[in-house]
């Protein structure tokens, strides 16, 4: 498998495989793990004035938190990305790194309170 094109740039498939390996998406049983352990909760803010609907954030989000539904348009007529699944976001920042238009801001929130009874403290 060739990872680079003729100009020496790494192709998008290599990025996709790299991020899928680094940021493993948990299965359905791992969803309530966030309630047991103090895990980071992420928030992605998408600037509609900068978003061009290129889809890099959607393609490279390892947890599938961002989508382009097609019903929201910017003033210039571009389809806008939407932060659609905030419960899965851990603020890894992959979407913000790969946005060529700097339209995404990623915020990480860490709950400092101990988890509920029965959880890890």
C-alpha cells in the first residue's frame, strides 16, 4: 500500500487509518463508562462564516460526532457541518487539526467531581 502520492503528500486513506487506530471508538457497552470514570467531555463549535462544507471534519472524526446533513447553508451557499453527537465527543481535536478553513474550535471539559457511587474515584 502506497502512503504518499507523487508529490510526497500523505493521502487521506492513511490519515483515516491512523486516526481510527489512535482514537478507538468504543462499542455500545462502553457508552456508560463515562459515568463511571472522569472522562473528558468535548464540545465543537463550528463557525458558519468560515465553514465551506468540505467534509474533512466528518471524515476524520474518530467518534463520528460531526455530520453534514445538508439542511443548513451558509450565507455563501455552502452546506454547513453540524456537531450532531456531543455525547460521543472526547475533545481529541482531530476535526480542528484537519479543517483547512479553521472553522472549528474544540473545547475540552473535565468533570472534577468524583463519579457516582460504585464508580472509580
